[in-house]
């Protein structure tokens, strides 16, 4: 599940896009995994140029691809800054 909103009107050369995302993985015969992510994109040129700042919290990365019936992992949080440029 994901919700995004592209704020109308440019600020500088781009527009702000706050968002929130929830990811859930519910495999058969293994522990469930979930993750929350929230952040803001600064969209300069659509998918060609953007800067993102976001925070994640969950156990998807700590349980990884271990789908054993006793899979365990801590809930971890992280902060990210990303740059996307393509031409």
C-alpha cells in the first residue's frame, strides 16, 4: 500500500512529493514480515531527476530470504538519502 501527493507549484526547480508506504509479506509456513517507509521526494524532472529522503522501519531486511518456519529478525530502522538521475 502506498500513498503519494505531488504538491502543486514549483519550489526552486522542482516539486515536493511526500509519501508513505507499507509492505507486508505473509508467506505460508513462515513468520510474517512488514515494513513502513515514509519520506519526501524532490521531483526535478519526473523519473529523470529526483532527490529522496526517507525513513524505514520493519523486519523485512533482518529476516531476509529465510523462509524457515522459525525465521526471526529484529525490527530495524534506517534513514536514507537517494539521488536518481537518468538521461
